[in-house]
């Protein structure tokens, strides 16, 4: 029977730093500790005393990968505190900003981090250009990513740390002469997005688990990332301002991050949760094109999170094309209101799941305090349970290398804010007596 102490000191494809400790005694998994070791970066302390107008751009620096999601979530929180209602055009531009983010971010994750597993490669750039299928993936990955980058550049000024979105509106508006080029890039990349969906429909990896899913579900008929009701697979509908009453914080002494439960149970956020709860709201062209693919949802296969991300890439392209073709964008004045004693809540769907920002504003316009709850922290307990179950299924026959690789793949399926390192984890194995 296996007796193992597995210490993963560094998870280098995670935004920040993380580690994992696994203890197996007599073939039974006794402990799984997935620790986010640089999660707490004191942004909630640093924002105290800052002017409310400056806070969104400061908080966008939490993450380069998801910076525009943090930016828009913080803007929403500050607008609620200042009693500002953005215009319909501002909301449309923010929607397009999120579409650019999701196209780029999902492509980065799926092509650079996940696809090599399917082809038995260490890295995306190891793909064989002389193999037609692998050559196509190389071309597709950069084509989709370029389309997302250009959409974000057009609408918000940059693909990361966008300078144009601000409290009450936008500081600069798209150049109409650039819209045809972005439309052409989005349309040209659509066949690549379809191939991406097909690749993950056929992906060979599966890990089924029953869990509760949670996502922001728009109250209208459109799939979106910016407003709605916080909905669970059990039928709960939580208004954004009441999120703190429903997310149960769990102190993890081995981690700098808090874990979260809902009704004393772990839950999962992210693309799989969104498609499970929202698939009927996807863009009509997307639904019509994908047909039977969407019958796979709702799914309890964690690896279908990657398929859901590919589906979202197609949705974002289809809706962005419709909006750009049918909207005339004109400059508007930024809406400004005086500061007051107030609490503002912002909730958006970042690429990796539901993101929460809270600000408490004083009449001086200074931030008294705030809170940020990110998707990876919410998925942490779910990931720990899954890793324990996975290792239990692999023992006793699996080799150390197999166990490590399967853990890597499962964590990648969750997409926990990975960065572009060349190896996902380095494992130091220690085996001892019972």
C-alpha cells in the first residue's frame, strides 16, 4: 500500500504563487492542502484613504491577465456607492471590453496551457509545424488571441490595464475608421473558434464530480458578464448587494487565501458554471452553430470547463460582431456625482468566475475600507476535494509521474489564474513509513 508525502513547493503556472501538500497513508488520501501562498497582496489595505476616482485603475493592477475584469468590477462598485447610473452606450462598451478580455484570455489558457496536454507536448511552441493539425492549432491560437486583443484595444485602449473605462463612462471612444478592421479580424477568426470547440468536444480527459455551480445570470435573455442575479444550480437567486450573506468564508491556516462555501458546501465558479446555468442565453448564432454540442450541458465533468471556455470564445465573437455592425458610438460626457457615505458592491463574471468588489466611501471621497473576492479563492475547496478523489482513484497502481501529471491536468481544467511559465509544477517526493 502506498505511503506518500507529496510536496509541490511551487506551482509556476499560477498568477502569484501556490503550493500543494498531499499525504497518503496505507493507500488512503488523508490530507490535501492547496495553498495560495501569494494570494493576499494587501490591496484592501492599500485602497484605504485613496480617492474613489482613482481606485478602479489601482485595483486593476491586482492581475495582468484579468485586469480589465477587476477594472470594470471596481468601477461598478464605485458607481453604486456614488449613485451613478451608466448610460446604455457605456454598458455596451463595457460588454465589448469583457468580450475582448474573454476571447484573449480563454485563447491564452486553452492553447498555451491545456492543448499541449492533449497532444503530449510540454509547451504550445513544441507543436510540429509539419503536422497539418498541429500547424493549424498554432495559427488558430495566435489568430484568436489577436482578434481579442484588437477588440479590447479598439474599445478600451489596451488589452490589459485598459485606460478608457472610468467611473461614469469612458474617457475616449473608438475611432470609427478602425471598426472595419476589427470586424474583419473577428470574422476571420470564427472558423478557428469553431475548430477550438471541436477540439475540446473530442478531448480525452474526464473527471466527473457532483458539486454546486454558481454564476451571475442576467435577468434578461442575453448571456453576459456584467449584471444579473447570483444564481446557483440549486435554484438560489442572490441579489448582488447581498453576496456577503451567502458566501461563507473559511480560514485556511496553510494558505494566504480564504476559502468559500455556500450553505456549508464547496461550489464551483467559472465558464462551466456559466454555461450550465446560462446556455439558453448564448447568442442565437452561437446556439444555432453549435447545435448538439450544447446538449452536453449542464455537465458535471470538470474538464468540460475548458469546452465551456471555447464556447464562450465563439459567443463573444458573435455578439461583438453584431454590436459593432449595428451600433453608432458617439462621445458622451462622463457622469459625475458628489461623494457620500455609502457602500458600493460590484459583481462581474471574470474569465475564471464570479468576482466581487466592495467599497465603503466617505463624504470626502476617500475609501474607508473594501473587500475583494476572486474566483480562484472560491474554487479552492472544490479543487482540494477533487485532487483527493483523483489521487484515491489512481492509487495504488499509478507512478509518481502519473499522479503528478494528472493533478496538473485537473488544476489546469479549473484555470486558476495561470501565468506563462514553462512548467506547471515541480514536485519533491518524500516517501516514508506509515
